[in-house]
């Protein structure tokens, strides 16, 4: 009985903490269905008559669907490219173990930890010299490049956990390396692929600085559209901010809810498990 009470109190505490962290998202969601006066009302209005006027304004903005299409296409394409390259690299690091593998893995992860502001100027100069500025292909390759190090780090742990016996058995029975890569090892590291996909998708989906600096009208994504369109003649256009933020939050929230178990596996299980 005492243990049951402790568990109940623990679960109540977790719910309270979760609700506290959810309050900003709830406020934005509610604000998306209010007028500007309702958003700025003091005290805050928790009971109100919802309106869709701000959503109608959002969907009829000239560049909104263009920005949405850029966000979807660039994000998904960049992450898929990064996953293919990262899986092949992780397999090579795991199976062939080139000299200095641990150091190379450290360098790869360190690259991902470098602040974006520290490299934005050289990247801008490089893209300007190559003519890739405001290029959908250049923007996609840039995000793929930034997504690869973290993906390799996650996937190598999963490939390490797949026993070499699978490779040896396949080779003895006449299987090729491609067969081993995609028919033997790949099904066993699928949770790691899903985790890497979700983590990198969130990063690219929310990235602002590089899209603002080396992008332009042709490659403008929703975070840049939010930053550049949030001001109106009367100050901050709060209904626009609330609606576009709500619209933008929904896809990641759905993906995280559907694949949350893979996120935990990707951050822990894939890096510590033994051979299977």
C-alpha cells in the first residue's frame, strides 16, 4: 500500500511537470483561435468564442504555401540523403574499423556541437562563390551535411549491436555486401533509422539562421516567414504568430507522439547494447 501511494504521488508530480512545460504550447494553440484583442486581454481569457479569421488570413497570404512546400520538401529530402550516407558510413566504421575510428567519431559529433553563428560567415562566402545561394539544391545539401554527423553517431551504435555472425553467414551462403547491408543488417537497425530521422527532421524543420542567411525567396521556409512577417503597421501581428506557430508545431508533435519509443531507443539503447 505504501509503495502504491509513492507511485501515485510520483505520477502526479510527473503530470504536473509535464503540464507546466506544456503551458506555452497550449497558450499558442488557444491564441490561434482568438482575436488580437483577445490575445492581449488582461487577465488572460481562458473562456472565449473561437474565431477562424486568423487562419483564413494565414492561408490566403501570398507566400504561405510556397514556404510550406519548401519546408516539407527540403526537410524530408535532406534528412533522407543524410540517412543513406550515414547508414553506409556507420556500417563501414562498425565493420571495417579504420584506424582512428574513435577519434573520427568524436570529430563527427564535435562538428555537430559547433554553434551555427561560428560558421555562418564562411558558409555564406562559400555558397556565394559557388553560386548556391538561394538554391534549393544547395540548401538541401547543406542540411544533409549538418544532419550526417549525428546520424552516424546513432547508427554506428546500432550496427555495432548486430553480430558479425550475420555478415559471415550471408557471405558463406553467397550473399553480397549489398545484400548484407540492405537485407540482413538494415532490418535490425530500423529503430535507429527512425530515431535519426525524427531527430534530424526536427532540427531541419526548425532551423532559421542558415535559411535566412544563405537562402532567399526561392528557398524560404516557415521559420524565416514567421520572423519576417510577424510585424504589421500596428506592431507585432500576434494572430499571425499564433496561427503559423500552431500550424508549424503540429507535424513534429504528431511524429514525436507516434515514434516516441524510437527516440528513447535511439538515444540510449543503440549506444550501449551488446551483440544480438
